[in-house]
C-alpha cells in the first residue's frame, strides 16, 4: 500500500491486494507518458524527501508510463523551474505548471494517484457544468492549495485544483503546499487549517468543496456557496437515494442493496462524516482500537460492493412525489424513497473572533490541523469524549495543549479522563472562552471563570473547538419535514418523517451520536424502506381517507 501501512489480518490483506490490483489496472490503462521531476536536498526535510521517493517508486512499479528524475536544489533545472524548497515535485512540466511542495504521502497519496491517472489519460472526468465554468475564465489563475498529510478532506480539494490545471493549462497553474513541510508559507498566508485555497493571492475557499463550487470560486475569485446546475443534467433512476455517506448512510446502502433495491449514496464532502477526522476509535465492536479514517475505508469498501456512491455532489433540492426528485450540483436523481442521513456539523462557540479567525488558528479538526501546531500552545474547548480525545491527539503530535471546559467536571468516559491525566495535560474547569483575539492569526483568548466572574487572558497560537455537533437539517427543512423541539428530524419508529417517501437515520435524528448507533439506525431505516416500498403506507392512508 502507498502509505506503508501493513495489514493486520487476512481481511485487511485481501482488501490491500484488491486495492493494489485496481491501481495496477488504472495505471495500465494510461495512454500517455507522465514524467515527474523531484527536487530534494539533504539539508531540507530529509524524512519528507525519503517519503516522496518511496511513494513515487511504489507507483512506478505499477505504472510503466510514469518516469521519475531526481535533482538536488543546486541543479540548473531548479533555477529553470524556480524551485527553491525541498521536496518539490513537478508534474510533466513541459505540459503543465503544477507542483507539489512537500511529500504526497499519507492522505495526499490519493490525490497523487488521481493526478497521474488524469494526466496519463488526458482526461479528468470533470462534469460538463464545471467545464462550462472553466471556459469562462479569461485571465491567469495561480492557485495555492494548503494541505496536510493527515487531512481526509484535502485530497478532494487538491484534485479539484488539478482538474482545473489539466483542463486549462493555458491559464491555470497550481502549487499544492504541505503545511508541515512549509510552515513559513503557512505562516505567511495564515493558513492554519486545511485545506485552504488561494488564487492570485486571494483566499477563495476554506475547506473542501464539490467540484462545481470549486470551479465557480476559481472563476469568481471568491468563495461560492451555491451552484445552480444546468437544466439538462444527467438523470439517474434508483429505488432509494441516500443523502449522506457517514456510517448511517453507508450501512443503509448495504442493507437496502442486499434487499434487492437499486440504491445510490450521495455525499457532498468526505465519506465517513465525523469518523474521518476522529484520531482513534476504541468503542466499535470487533475493533479494539482503529483509526477513524481506517474504519471509514473499511465501511466504504464494503458499501462499494453493493451500491454506487456519488462523492463530491451537493444536494440542492428534494421534491417529494412519485418519484421523489433529488437535484444535486451535477445531476438529477429519481427515486421511490429518500433517506436523509445528513449527520451533524461542528457546533460553534458563537463568540467574537471565532469566525474571523477560522482557519487562522481556530480549528474544528485536530487530525487535519494539529501537526501544524507542533511546538506551539493551543487550547481545546470542550469536556466530552471528542474534546478529550483531540487533546490527547494534539499532545501526542507535540502540541502544548490545555483543555478548557465550562462545567466543573468533564463529561468524557473514565478511561479517556485517565489518559488525559496520565499525559499531564492541564485542564481548566468552570471557565468559558469569551473572545478569541488576533489580527492575521490567533494571538490570545479571553477566559472568564464561572465561579468568580473574573476574566483573564491567555497567550496562545490556536483554538480547537470540540463542543459537540448541530444536526444538519437544512434539507429536511426544505422538504417540509417536522423537527423535534431540540432541532432534530422528527420521525416515527420506522424512521419515517411526516413527508411520504422521506426517511431519516443517524445523528440527524439525535440520540446517542455514536458510530454503532448510527449504523444501526441506517440498517433499521433501510429495512423499513424496503417494507414500505413493497406495501406503501402512504397509499394505504390515502385509501382509508377516501373510504371515510
């Protein structure tokens, strides 16, 4: 495997061999040569230089059309291509102005593979809508995408940018910048969360985007939040359309497809939802301890055996009826039923400085952004399992972390609290964060004691927020589904909403917000939908109403 991970059992070994075979097939289908040039220096980032070599050599063993030349930073070609840091990887520099500053390893190895395949086939698979937006760009765009090796969202944004370069090499150039290898650049651009995207020195996106929104942001030169697709978008027919690719949605897809239903899963962001950014999962049955992203990969691999997944597509509208019509940023789906497994979003503090300094020291993902703060001082705000887990994760990657909680006791599980104590991580209880201060980046926070009312300031470099999640109910509200008093989707014991043909499952319904319960709810919802499609309850209710 490209990341050097060794499978622990026969199932993982089989999955690894299957993935290897798929990669070989992808590389063998390439029709064009893809020359890569790697610039290194023993005086700069030698571990990352070595990581770059290992990843590229692993690819070359499978891809005969990929070639690699390596030069020292002192070579004339470094001056020709204006390369000043190591490692720097150039992609077919006679064809494209695209480079990677850092090692394309870890999560980013996926983007590297996709880039090579796209260049090797001179085809990106870009949607017609995105191509239309790119065609409207009439002046140069120099793009910088800041990424980190541990960020599961970064490959999506990196690939978006690569597609733009390959489709418009005349006007679009790209630097993918690993913040760990280039902390000075991250500091210069105040890129303290990943991914962040700049074009011509202007910030155009924070976080990963669906492909069309990225292209529109690139064209408009500012972040876009709404993309209106063309009316002649491709149509897909299915029995069930599942909105959301977290544990509830993926499990529902498996159960629905195994019941004989034609099922699709639509996910606008990273597959796996919150699990993808969870450093370690220790309470999932059968797996004593597993990385969140590893668990996601296992779930996605299983689901792909049964369902078709549409990643990077945002659902814009859902129109109930027979069929239910789901309009995404790329196409239209017609389904007999829709399952809303939209999960939940990070809850915000809602205090001065939080939004203005988001991505500039304020973060909601220690897995994504923690390595950038190595040797620096941060606080984690929260007192539950997530907050304590993230505090321990930050401590383990060399961050000086303090946990701040508004209550007088932590709400995390006992073994996590013990790990926190064993790690000698300071905890400040009965204290709230009133304000986050800084200009270009976080410099300090104002803290207020709940007991005494006294305020104090703490000089820090970052604030990680882990205070829970709010349900992602926007689509449910659009479709007219009722909500509970707490703001979750209201449903019956069959996971039916008040709108015929619209169901829900997972964190969007509330409850315990655990991976295992979300998966269980997804299974329940899928079986309910199967039963209802065989004997639609809404038709029975209509018949009874007419009889009266």
